[in-house]
C-alpha cells in the first residue's frame, strides 16, 4: 500500500537561531520496518522525529508519507498516517481521564463520541491499560502513563509509529512490559532511544545519527557491535554485546 | 500554599471516587445547591447570628450523606476565617451599639464578627463538601452545562491537570533554594524572581510541547467537552429537597421554636 | 487579598458576580479569535500561577512574606482576554479548594484581581505608556505603572465592596488609607518581579499582548473620558437630590403611580440596600453659605459644589461599575444569543 512508505530526501533543517540540526538526511522506511534511531545528545534525533509529521518543516529537501508530501496543506492527513509518541507522557495526556485522552485522536478524525470511545477502549486493551480508562492521568504511575500515551497515539490507527525515548523513565519491569508490547505491534516503527539494548531487541535495522548527518543505516546487530562506529557516533557498545556485559573491563 | 497542600487537594479529589447517594447525583445539582446555600448565608443580616445556626445543618447533612468525616473537612475550611477575622476584628472596637449577652453588656461588634466568621466557615465548608463529592473535573463540566463558555471549562480542566505537575517543579526549586541556604539569607524577591522566571520558561516550553501533541492528534482549536447525561428523577428530587431544606433553615424561625421548646421543658 | 462571602452583602456580591460573568463571557468571545489564546498555553500558565505563588519571599525591610500574583504578567504573555479567563480559573480553584474567597465572592475577586489587572491596567495603562514598540526602559516603566494600577485598583475595589456591604464597621476613609499604601508597595514589588521574570525570556517572547493601536487608543479614550466626566460631574451633581426625585418633590404631589404598598417597600428596600447611598461614604457637614441658603427652599441645605474626596472616589467607582456593566450587557446579550443557537 502506498501509504506505507516514508521517505526523507536530502532533508536539512536550520533552527531560527542558525544552528544546523539536520544536514542532508536521506533514508526510506517501508511497511513493516522496525527501525531504531540512535545518536548522542544533540545529534538531531528529536528534530528528525519532528519532521515525520510536519511539526517541523525542512529548510531544504522534502519528506513524504506515501504519495503525500509533508507540507502546510497536508498536515492533517499526514498526521493520520504517522503517530508520534513523545518523551514525556505528561505532555501528551492532557484530558481529564485516560479514556478521553485516548479518544481525542479518533474524535478529531470525525468519529462520534460512541465510536471514538470504542476505538479508545480497543487501543487501551492493546496496551493492557483498559482498567485505567476512567482514571485521571495525574493519578497514574509513570509506566501506566507511558502505556496510555502509546494507546492515545495508536487509537488514531497510524501506519507509522514513531517513539521518542519510550523507555527513558521506566523501571526495569515497566521497560520489559514496553518491549514486549512493542514487539507485538505490527505497525512500522521508528524508535529513537539511548537504550541501545532495547534497540537491539526491537529493531533489526538502525539509523546512526551524528551532528545531524546519517553516519550509518543498516543491520542493527552489525552496526551496534562496531566499536569504531559507536565511538565515532559518541556512543558505546550495547551491554548485551560488549565484553563488559560479561564482567570484563571498559571496551572503548 | 506548598506542595504538601497540593497533595492534600488531590486527596480531596480522590474522595470524589466514592459511591454514596450524594456522589451519584449530577454535579450540577450540587453546584446549584452550593450557590443557593451561599445566597442564603450571605443574605443573613449583620447581627443575626441565630439565623445562621440552622444553616449549619445543610453542609453537615450533605457530608453525612456522602460518607465524609466532618472534622477533617471543617479543618480544611478554616483558612476562610482568615480574611473575615482580619477585617472583622475591628468591629468589636468600632461598633458603638451594645448588646446583652448572657447578662453582660458587650459591643455588638462581637456579634457581627461572629456572624462573619460563621458565614465564612459555612460557605467554605459547603464548597468543600460540594467538591469532594463531585470531583473537580465533573464539576467543571457541569459549569459548562450551566452556560459557562467552553473555553473557560477547558481552561479549568487543563489547569487542574497541570497544576500538580508544576507545583512539584516549583517545590523542587524552592527546596533547592532552601537547602543551599540554611541560614535563610537568600530569601529576597530577587532570587524568587529568578526561580519564577525559570519556572515560567519551563512552563512555556511544556505548553508548546503539549500544543504540539494536540496538533499531532488532529487538534482543531478546542478540546472536546464531556458528554453529560440528562438528569434523572433522583437529581430533581435532590434539587427540590435541597432547596426546601435551605429555605426552611433560612426562613423558618427554628431557633425561637427551639427556645420555646426549651422553656416548656424547663420553665 | 481575597474577598470572602462573609464580607459582602447580597446586592454587592450579586452585582459583581453579574459583572464578572458578563465580562468573562465577553472575554471568551474575544479570546476565541485570538491566536495567543492556545488552550495548552492558557492551561499551563494557570498552573504556573499556582506554582509561582508557592515561591514565597521575604519583603526586604518589613520581614513579612509575600508572593507573586501574576495578573499583569499573564496579560502581557497571552493578551488581556485570555489573561482574565486564566485568572478567573485560578480563583475558582482557590475558592473551591483552599477556602480562599467565598462562592458568591468569586465575582468580586475576579473583578478585583483579574478584570482590573487584565482588562484595565494592561490594555490602557501599559499600552498607553509603552506604545507599539517601546524601548526597554519605557517598557519597564509601563509595566511598573500597570502593576501599580492593578494592585491599587484592586485594593480600592476591595475597600469599596466591603464598605458598601456594611458588614464591617471600618469607615471608608480610614480603611482606604490603610489598604492603599500597603497595596501600592505590593504593586511596586509585583512590578519589579514581573519585569525581572519577563526579561528572562527571549526577546521575542516578552510582549505578546499588543492589540491593534487603533483599538487601544479608542478604548483608552472612552475610558479616560468616562472617568474624568464622572469625577467632575459627581462634584457638581451630588449636592442636589437625584434629578427625577428633585423634580417630583418640586411638584409637591406624588404621582399616583408612586403610591402603593409595594412601591413603599421597594423604596425602603432600595434605601436599605443602595450600593452607594447618597454617593458618599463620609457624613458631610451641613455648611451654611450664601449659595446654600439661596437654594434652601428647593433642596436640603448642603454646600455646593461638594468638594469632597469621598464623593469623587465613589463617583469614579460608580462610573467604572457602570462602564463595565455596559460592556458586560453587550457580552451577555451575545452569549445568550449563541446559547440559544446552540440549543
């Protein structure tokens, strides 16, 4: 299906104060891909994610979702196809109850109240949070809020799901639940994360970013086990592949 | 107000998850009764302390119906007495009239001060019962069905959603200041301004992110309001009964009757 | 300072509740077409006001503790209409949860702490002094003036409302003398903090409140004129009884329609509950001057014109109330029309 192809074509982005955040990025995501996005702080991961659904528009180059070029006139449609889960669930859950939050997207897509709530319950079930439907977000734990935030994006039935540091504040068990959850999704996924082990588990392919440029794009096991690449990118080897994970000293 | 007070507030909101008969009433009924009660209390003239006494029945009865402990709620209502005390404290000094209380001649100002304090506590107590049995979010929605503009109801909901979060941030800032300043030397307005400025910058950044999150999910200019269910017979009955009770407490001469009854028992 | 239900009489509370709800309905309509009034921004700024009020500081020299109110800042960040709505929402939460301000008194509190600051101090005083593109120094002075206006105006309103309600025995002039200097000092502190907080933001974010210059000047012109006229006219007009009553009394005969038990009771009620009885709060001495005795046949002997600070202040208060009421009635009418269309 044509919507399941997301293309970045030589995208550059310069912030209003002049900083160059993205520099000539080109890559493609296809239906069913599960891709990781890694890089040091300031490498441009969040800026890249913001370009996926038109929160930011490129200074040069173009982004397209299927046949739709991402531009001022196509934002509403693009956002129906690309779902973005932010780092902080509190930024995404702004309604009085979890159910209303998750139903927000479907409502804006034109569903009636009843239809939207049905879609919302379905999304909450898929993340295992249906018991939280009537609760206000501020009464939920961080892990629960993360789950509900993901449900809120899923409820809009996007084709692509982009997540920004989904496991950043989760405790180990919540993190494990999240990985299991994301494993089960058949959506095309782009996961930006510092948690290299999570990326290794979830994403067969990885994009390595450095200072706004694409350093590498390929098989995640191969790239993330490459010490020179990791060093060049300002990262280190994931625990699961580094000798340190087995009790030896520092690798880099 | 500190973050501790804020979490006390959240406790109050949690009380709204009860299942008593009062909880199940439409919040609009309770809001209207609260306003009617306030009108009854405020209409009591300056010195008419006996007229206020029966009105105490209303919040106490409502709290009982909701299954609340009356004393903790009353304790929460206490700050209301502050302003009344501050301004009313002059009454005993300035009021030239004298009144006979239990055989002593005291300034009528004591009477008017007592009336003011009682009024403040009554209305505050009623407001707390109202809020604790409805929950803030539903109360805000019921304002909408009363005719309040949607943008204002939306504002109340978002304020409620984020006040706790920002209160925590503010508490952290304050603690950071206080911990590094054990001798309390840096408590002036200049540092406070810097802290507040930092809080503002963070708040505006958060607002921007929230706005973007709204846009990502198809925001069209305003958030959807809650679906409100129509009133049932118990709502109408409660409204009628509540108004009747308030009216009776306000206008029936219950205190003289009680006095007459007492005199009959104990001549 | 938050007004309480204990301090207000029913007519005063009701009047200000009506004024405030009308003004907020009007603000809502204006904010709906204002791009600065984003829900996310308004909500978070409301939460910010709460959080900022938690950061208390000691006022140098007095040892007492103060906190930041934020009305002026809000109007500068999101414009007067959204600012008024945000303040009203904060006051609603305070009234319900913190026993800070009664239920009916919410109207008076919105007026004192929201409407005066957001709809008068910033659009008129700040805009008037700062102009479209002020220099840093000029903007600072304008902010200070607006903060002072908001705080002193609020204090004056509290004084008027309390005295008009008659439940406290504080005489107006002494009360005012106590409240106003204190609140002037608070206004200065508030202004300094507003300036400091605002200037920590990047330059482009510092002043979002600019309306069209034409609109600002027109509104300012009307408001200033109303105030000046009220001040002057109240001096001149207050010696004689109200025009209609005067002419009726002159005729010596009460028209038939003025008789009747109901009207008697209404007039009794009115004299008991009139908001600003005789447009003055101080008992005025009856002076015997040439002018007065010449008019003694037609009117009670009072000095004329009445050079009386209390009168002018009360007249001004009355003018402001009437002006806002007029604005409010317009907003109320349009809100009602919209509501019927929705039903």
